[in-house]
């Protein structure tokens, strides 16, 4: 490893790969701070982004030296960089790196607990006392407003806790994370981010969390933090509450003393109806033909078309694939990472599916998911610019405690890898050639509710089906 002094660049070079700390601006565009990640790259290609549990304002990160300004946090960053170096020294496989990193974070979290407490007490509280008092005062006012709406009496969040309860909370988290060891990396990362977010919340309100903290009073305060302070929406808050409830249920089952208020009906998992944004057939054709204009985008374009034409989740799409023959027809098949169902997509659906697979020897591990999500937006913009077309602007709504907030953005900003799956479902069901059972079979799913969330029923499709129905009745 090189770059451990303040005057040097804090990066590592191991096994032909570079490990560079950077703020995850793409994923966390918050003024209060950004999640710090370690970018692993080799041969000018990003292999993986390893999310740390350090969430810092941009002012505390020196973008030139790649170091944190606060000494205590910088020591933690160096410790994480050392752990990442050990992983990279063993393997450069992106999946192995992510799985290994989830395990490293569990060990690092236990290792750093005393250091975190020391840094927080000796440095953080002295320098931030006045600011925290002002923030707590504001939180108190907002809590009173929420309590009035929900008919609750005022009560303060606990600020003094028994060290034994804190230890039990940390032990329960470590035990729970071990149960995720065999699950997909995204599940492990999702829960790691829950603990990071809860730590940030606890710092903000000036409390220490234990298994007894999770009552309805916490729910209201945490809702305020997620929805107002850090300016997120119901889906973000609901996803965190869902995972917190899952964790508390596990802890209770393991014999830990848990506040049973998390079972209260008011402890709701909020969600939002997602806007259906997808690439239509015309856009897919333009993107496909753009390969001839800009061959450097070929890998990204092949990933976009392959995922759009098969409807697979991004993790299933960007992997190796098997082709089988059934009843004299050939299919792409495999096991879905999320639900373990078997997807079965006929090659006859679109000739480009087989062309793409042949070009890459059935291996679509061409880009990391993070790079893919960034580049597909870039490709769509380039295609529209190349054809001198005006990028559509779409209006959509986000919700906070069920209250709508209206937004308008360019389509390229709203497109993501999940849009390809939505587009697959919408295009084929609106075409009238496939029914819901057909689409579910191709996707390897049995969840009709999930499918309905993906579909945008177009008015033109309804009108066409109406005309077809009238003709069938002889009217």
C-alpha cells in the first residue's frame, strides 16, 4: 500500500489493481454527506465499488490526497483500505470481491467499535455541541408536530443507556449479518447500509441505539430524519423500516430482549408506486444501430439490448448464460438470483438476443452494474444528440408520508437498469401476443403482483384490443 502520510495520496496498488477512496456522489446526492466507497480498477476497467460505512461531508474529504480531514476517521479509512488490499491480493473476481467485502465489514465493525466511541466522545461532541443542541431543538419541534397529528403525548428519545444494552445491540447485528453470508451480495450491502444510516441518525439526534429504542417514538423521529433532514422519500424510509423489522424479528427469535412496539400497526412500511419509464422499440432500434456509429459503446449497447430483450434483472442479465433446446426451439435459461425461479426466454423472441450472446461467447459479464447504470444514461443522450432528437421530459411524483411531490426530468435521468425489465413486460403485454402467464414464465417468476407493478398499460393498446374484440363479435 502507498500513501499513508497526509502529504501523500491514500491509494493502494495490489495484484495489478488500484484501490481508490472516493465519495459515492452517483448514489448519495445529499448536502449533509456522501457514502465513501473504495473503487477497484484494473486495466482501465472498474471491477467493483466496495461501500464503506464512512458517511462524510465533502468538506471532510480531500479529493487530491484521497484522505479524510478528521484524523480518527482517516485511521478507519486506512484500516478499510488495508482490508480491501488483502481481498484484492487473493482475487480480482468482482463477485468474490463483493462477497468477501461483506464479511470484512462485519469484522471491521467489531474492531472499530471502541475507536468510534472514542473519536465521537473526545472530538465530535466538543466541536459539535452547539450545532447538535440546535438540531435537537428543531427535531423536538418537528416531533411535537408529528405527535400532534398522530395523537401522541410528548416523550424524549433516550440519551443515556446501559452499556450492556449497547453491546447486545451490536452483538445482535453481528449475529444477523452472519445469517446473510450465503445470500446475494446486494442483500448484505443493503443491510450494511441500514446500520450506517441508523448510526448517522443516532449521531444527528444525539442518542445511542439499543434493541429497546425501536418504539413508535423512534419511528416518527426516524421518519423525520429520512424524509425531511436527509430529503428522501417513502420508498427509502419504507425499505429501511422493512429491514429493521426483519432484524428485530430475528433478534427476538434468538432470545434478545427487544422492544415489541415494532409489531405495532402504526410501525408502517411506506412505499410508493414506481413510475413506469422504459425504452420503446424505436429507441432500442436507434441504440442498436448506434454501435456502427460509435463502436466504443458496443459493450454497453449489447448489455442494454440484451437486458431489454430478455427482461432479466441486471444481476441475472450481466452473467454467463446457458442455451437449451426444447420442442425444437432454443431458449436462454438460468436460475434467478432473487427468487431462485427458472427464467426461460425463447431466442425466437428477437434475433438480436442470439447475436449478442454469440458475440460474447454467452458471457455477458461485460460491465459492473454501477458502470452499466451510468453508461446507459450516457448512451441514450448520445443517441438522441446524434439523431438531433429532443430528449423527452417526463413528469412524475414522489411521496413523503403519502403526500405527493411533483418533479419533471429528462428521460435519460430516469432510466436505469431496472427500466429494461419494466420495458420488457410493458412492450410484450401491450402487444397482445403474450399474456401475463407467458411473461411470468419467461421471467422465472410466479408473482403476478410484481408483474403488475412493472406494466404501463397504454391507451392505444386498450383501444386496439377494443377494436379487435368488436370484430370478433361481428359488430
